[in-house]
C-alpha cells in the first residue's frame, strides 16, 4: 500500500481499509488521551504535518482522526482551516452546568417512564463497564463508560432530541469530567458507583420521581466538585 493510503495493484481492498482504519484509530485514541489529560493544552494547534511525522502516517488518517475529534467537541476547525484543541469556555460554564443538570434530571425521569427490558440490559452492561474502569482507576475508561451509561438512560427515554442534546453536552464536558476525576486522583469513591446502581433500580421500578431526584443529586455533586476545583482557575466562584 502506498503511503498516501491509496490501494496499489495486488493490495486487497479489505486489507487497505483495515490498515487505514487502524491508523485513524491509533491517532484518534492517542490525541484524545493527550487532550483529556491536558498534555495538549486548550488552544494548542493540531498540525497535520507534525502529527503525520509523529505517528509515521500519511495525512489522510490524521485528517480523519481530527474530524472525529472536532465532532466530539475536543477540537475546533478555524476559518483558515487549521485545527486547534478546543478552548474551555469558563465564562459559559454556568449555562453549561445548568443545562447539564437539567438533562440528568429529565432523561432519568423519562427513562423510568418509557424503558423496556432491552434498555435495562444495556444499562446494566454499561454499569459493568463503568465498574471495571473505576476498579482499574482508568480515567479515560471512566469518562467513556460514564458517557455510555448516561446516554443509555437518555435513549431509554425515547426522545431523540434529548438524546442528541445530552450527547452534545457530555462531549463538551469530557475535559471537565477529567478534571473532576483528578480531584479524586482517579480513585472514585464507591458511592459514585452506588449512585449509578440506584438510578438503574429507580428506572427498573418505573419510579419517575425517584429517578429524577437521583439524576439531580448525581449531577449536583459533580457540579459542586467541578465548581470547587475550577473556581481558582476561572477567577471566581462558578454558580448556577
């Protein structure tokens, strides 16, 4: 296969696609971890040429990895078509956290009302994945499995507008969640695992009021921890 990713004579199309996909995944996973860990700071450039040299790949898989990061809100494409790590909008945090808390509440309530058995199976699997990440102090794994868990709750509610909005909020907040885990040195207390279990139980028994209350409380403790951690950085207490 040529360095530019084009298939050469005698190169099976499936093998070309596999190698290209592997390259995209390699770049995407490495950059996402660096961005979440702040090894690449907000506002830093994501230069295709430099990244191609770093990973020893053509610019095509690098470009595709950057497109995925932009879609998740971790990177931003500027008008001049350069790509940078997305800035954390401290000034907009009160509105963001307000919207996030609302979505935790409304999606949990709707899931308790509309869920089916398949939704419960999905939630339990997401919770098992989250528990494993917590046990391994795997911060990136915790971020990804926590996102999957709460999106599964939203999907159980059956309102695609809520699901789409919640997905956007969770994507935008991945670095905030990384900072949140850092306050515990990536060793989350058992109570946060238990909160997920309680949410599943309320949704399973169709207790809408309890599900909404648990969703609100779960979001509130995350918000409080983020507020406390970021207040010195942002220059003032971040309120709702």
